[in-house]
């Protein structure tokens, strides 16, 4: 066999998949090997399956029980997801029905009104550990299994089970018969073992968001009506049998017997932590080859109003792939699928499900975000239930940068383009001033309002990186992202890991930054308190009003049109960033946090100064910009 052929085979079977190389001493992570055979009845939306799971305990702990997620059980009246919809002040609009009652708008949970043939469920039958029955009890969306024999450190066991499920009406992410007419959005559909890491078990109930999975390999057979096309995770192993645009070049017709009613699709997904798919009898299936030979698949409905946008969007996805490869690191798989389905946009291993009835710009925008999750969640697999700002915020940061490149916003002549991060800053200011903000350490299901979750995870998380560029310099931030990806891909990085990576790259001490921005609701507020003159020199007094410390960039404009920069290092940072401005810079003495005021001297009379501005680049999330400016009267 030729070397190139052998390497290609190894890549698609997981034999060549890169294993974790997390640099933290003593790091470990569990491993799973799934084998599943599933039969889908497209008339009843019920499915049955068998699952064999080889679970390897790489932890130093002896495990006496394990947990599985049974996500479809959330879509039942009275579930925790249903209860939360009814209790929260601003329920997700996709998950409620709104109607008028007099002058009042009533929002009713869509889950509460599901009928028995519309709910979701996942029942587990005949659970065995190494061939012996084990006690498995379902509590809502969690299956608790008491093991017959404990799993010792370094040992593997084989769990087998049968399951039967029902696909719910489309309410959130997974479901059938979406508003756009997609038949099946099969996400969070199978019995999925919970993650166990250095913090212990993460057997979170499915209330609204998010997910955390165990790294491993998936071998999945899906038997479905032959008229349906499937797109999703993994590499299809029997394309010549299936056809549907998957077959090898030169094979015009699939080899199956046309009298059969069903086809079995065989997928392998190596080194991933989830598996999702969409299916519909009317999917159009396009594919193009992107950078590094990655095959980009597109599955979408035959809606004449939107087909042109889907066609036009495809080369932009190739541009996005190139952008992320350059700015984060190389995409490690050989395929990616954009699948119409779900209820908005949601990332999965090697694919995304998005709603497809969108304008061209919206299509590119949603794919830019969801595709970026392939780096920030599906390769850098942070615990998005506990640290939702890491995957959503970092994804928002890099996808907003990408959109500025692949689909630049239109700017009126003579106007400066707005920062791609400005919307995130505006959202954060709104939240910070509302008095309702919760720290980023809040579990994703524990935010008091959905709006607070969204702004915290997406906007404040995005600013973590955008503002880090202000703190350590843009070049150091760019190098930090690449180093972070290289060091932690195929592992479960934590907030401390991105902080330590930035420290190693820049040489700065950044514990204060992670602490204040992520673990508190402290705000940044610096002010120019006074500008005075004595002996033809000007003294500028600065004041720290907010509790969060920061280094300061200050620009001084003079009456003759010249400018000068002053940099105030933060003492606890023990660092001076490179000059970001194309003007002379003076580095003045450090400012320690405990002193609320600080002064520095400009060797010119006050009359020569026309303007003094803190943070002229507007990268610091100062909640009161009005006191950042001195203008000569």
C-alpha cells in the first residue's frame, strides 16, 4: 500500500488522530470508544439503537458509579427545562408561545403543551458492565449507574445498552419538523456518558445550556428511509453504497438494491467529543474543497428564495477556514458540514446545524461563528457549562475578526470603520450599568436572566481577548492564541490555561486580570481628575474610581498639532507593553492599585496642551468614557 494511501486511511479511522499533549503536569483525561447502531422510523419519529462503549479511566481515582446524559428527556412537560422556561423572566423566544390576554402578553412554555407523541424521550434497556447487568436509574436527563465492579485507575470497561427514543417536536436545538421544514435535527440524541475530570463528575441536568463531553472515537451506523440524505459529524465509510453525492468520483450510481426501503449510513468520527446529524428527504448536497484539502459539505432545503445565498456562501466558508487556520491553528479534520436544521446555530463535532432561511450576509455570519467553534470548543474543549465565556466569547472574538476580512462592512466615504468588537463593548456597558451583572464564574444555567447569560458569555467573554490585546499588546495576543491552540488542542483547557499562556508569551503577570474580569463584577473607571500648571510644566492627576486595575495608555495632543503618548504601567503586572502608537512614547512610573490617585508631569505649559485622552484606541472597557478626556477650553 502506498504511504499516502495508508496515511489517508489512518486519518479517517482515528489511528492518526493527534492525542492530547496538555502541558500541565499531571494532566489526564478520560477516553471513550462508542459503537452505535441506530434505526430511525421517519413516520413515527421513533428510533431504537444499541450502544457499546469502551470507557478508559485515565484518572488517579477509583470509580464506583458513572453517569450518562439523556438529553431528549428535557422535552417533556414538567421537566427542569420546562420549569425554567416558566420561572425565568425572559424565556428564550424560540421555546415559548406568546399571546395576548387583555393588555398583558402571556408567554407559555412550548414544552408544557407537548403531547405524548410530540415529546422527546430516551429510555435505557439492559445496561451491562462487561456483560453483567448493572443497576441504571434515570432521573430526568441523567442516568445514574451503580457499577458491579469499580473501575480502577488505568483500567477499561465495556458498557453495553439498548435504547429507544422519540424525537421531539423542534423546540430547542434538536427535534423534528422545524419551522423551515427540516425533518430531523439529531443533536444530543444518544446516551452520552458524562465527563469526569479533576473536579469530579459533571452530570449536569439539561436545563438550557451548555455541554461538556469526553474525548473519544465514534463508529455509528444509521439506518433510515432511503429517500433521506444525512449530513453531520464524521467520515462516511460507505459512500459508494449510499450515493447521494457522497460516492467516489467516477462512480455514477450507488450500488444498493433499488427495491430496499432503507439505507444504512456508516460514519466514523475520530478524536471528537460529540456526534450530531441532520436528515431530510429534500436536502441539496453541495461540496467544495477548502484549504489543506478539507472537504466542505453543505446540506440545505430546496427553497428557491434562499438557494442563491447558500451557493454564494460556500466559497466564503473556505475563506473562513483559511482565516482560522492562520490566526488560531490548522483545522485537524478532513471534512466539515454546514447542515440546515435546528433553531438558530449550534456547533457540533465536524459540523454545525443552522437555520437556513436567511440573507446571504446572515448565512455567512452565522457560519463564521459556528465554524469558529470548531477551534474554540471542538478542539479546545473547555467546560462550556462552567466557563461558557471561553468558548462563546473566544469564538465571537475570532469570528468578528474573520467577518471583517471575508465580508467587510460598508463604510461611508470619509468615515472610520467601527471596531469589530464595538457591539460587544456596548452590550457589556449596558449590563455593567444595569446593576444586574453576575460574575463569569456563574454556571451557564444559573444566570438570573437569559440576557445576562448572553451578554456575559458572548460579549464580556469576547472583551476578555479584545482587552487583553490592550493589556499585553496585539502581537502578544495573536501569539497567545496560537500558543494556546498548540498547547491545549484535544484537551480540556481551563480559564487558568489561557491566562498562563498569555503570561508565558508576554512575560506579564496577569492573575489580577483573570480575577477581576472573570471572578468579580468589578468595573474599570479611570478619570482625568485635574490638570494644573507650575513653572511651565503641567501636572496631570488621574483617579481610579472603579475597583478593577488597568495599565493606561494616554495620548496628549498639543496646539501645534503634534502628539505624544504616555504609558502608565500597572505595578502588579510587572510589564511594559510595546508602544502601540506611531508617536513618541514616555513610560512613566508604575501605578500601584491601592493608591486611588496618581500624577505625572508633561514638560510643557498647560497652554500648549489641547487635549488629553485616556485609552484613545477605546480598547479598555471603561464604564464612563466622559471622564477620560480633558479638552482645552
